[in-house]
């Protein structure tokens, strides 16, 4: 089985910010996770720039810090545990300090993204600052998952529009905010060929799906084991039916990137 990777995703996010992320710039990376986007930004802002990565998970932040130190960039990147819903910044950052804010594969998970954008525009970003967010549009195995799981009681932990129509979800996100959406494009693609067939292979595919799509595992944790098993059986049956002539299931994802600028 090919291991699935969002190849080049973080680089494309940072590139999409254009000159807002240049040597000496200040960048905030929201929901930084293991710091992939933050570290690409850190390389670009150079020794005189600074990057702050925030995430709700201490565990991810420890890994991010370790990677930054190993890459010799620990002095220009800081990682802090924060919920984006309560975005209080340390005083040393002052007000409206960020040239750019990035958010990799996470915007759909936030409870009140509109409120977050207000806070960013009012307190965190410089006038004319650039906000870049991406989401990977849903691929076939995840779509099939929703088809079989929702009627069996699965609740997606965020608005299904992000999965069904990522483009419209991004357009709506910025409506009525202090941001002008200046670019919204499908920029990356990721493809994996899944071998289906034996019970062992299907077990591995199921595990792979739940690991790739953290929102699926969050939702599954709320169901009892019997219900999860029922969903899994239904999913395996549908996936088997999607095998092509070569006996594989093609798993395809597309990266949507939105670039928005704070109104002056
Ligand atoms: C799919 S990961 C993306 C990580 C990283 N941005 C990347 O592109 O590799 C989603 C991240 O969002 C974080 N997250 C989810 N809700 C959050 C919240 N309310 N506040 C801060 N971080 C949050 C999770 O802990 C996780 O690290």
C-alpha cells in the first residue's frame, strides 16, 4: 500500500502568502500541529524574522519544538499551547504584529471561525496582513465513509460543507469579515493507490483512513464499539465495490488554498 502524504502542502501555503512571508517578517501559524507550516515559514523569514506556532495539543507542540531545534531554527520559532477560540497573545508580541497568518488543514475544525477572523484582524494582524488557509477536499474513501457512517449515528465534528464543497465553504468563511478573499485555488493534488481484497489489507486501509482523517477518529471515539464495527463492515463492503480493473482503489485529494487580506 502506498503511504499517503500531503506532498508539498506546507510549501504551497507559505508560497501563497507571497511577500508577506519574506526575510524579517513575523508569522503566526494557527493549529501548527507538528509545526510543518511553521518551519517552512521560519526558513523563509530568516534569522531576523519570527514565527509563533500555536496548537491545542501539547504533544504535537513538543514534536514541533524538537524539529525546530534540530533544524537550527529554535531561536526564531516559538510554540505555545493555545485554543484558537481564546486567542490571547503574550504581551511581548504587542498588538497587530503579524505580517501573515497561516492555517494548515485545520480551519474546518474550529468552532467559531468568524470570531477568530475578527480577532485576527482587530488584534493580531497588521493592516494589509495576509491570511492563508488550506483544506484538502475529500477523497473517495472518506466520502464513502460519511455515506455509511452518518445513517448509523456518526456525527462529523465540523460542518459537512467543508467536506462536500470546500470552495463554497471558503467563500462563506470570509463573507462579512474584515478580510478580502483575493485568491481561492485548487493547488495541490495527492493520489494513492490502495490495494483492496484480503481481510488483512482491508484492516490496514481502515486504519489508514482513521489515521489520515483525524476528524473521523474524533467522531468514532464517541460511538460504542459495536456501532464502530458495523460502520467499518459497511465501509469495507462499499470500498471493495469501488475497486478498478487493476484491483485497486484510487484515493485522491485536492488541496484548496485561500488567500485573504485584512482590509486597511
Ligand atoms: C490536521 S492537523 C494540521 C496540523 C498542521 N497545521 C499541518 O498542516 O500539518 C489539525 C491541527 O489542529 C489542531 N487544533 C484543532 N482544534 C484546535 C483549536 N481549537 N485550537 C488550536 N489547535 C487546534 C489539532 O491539535 C491539530 O494539530
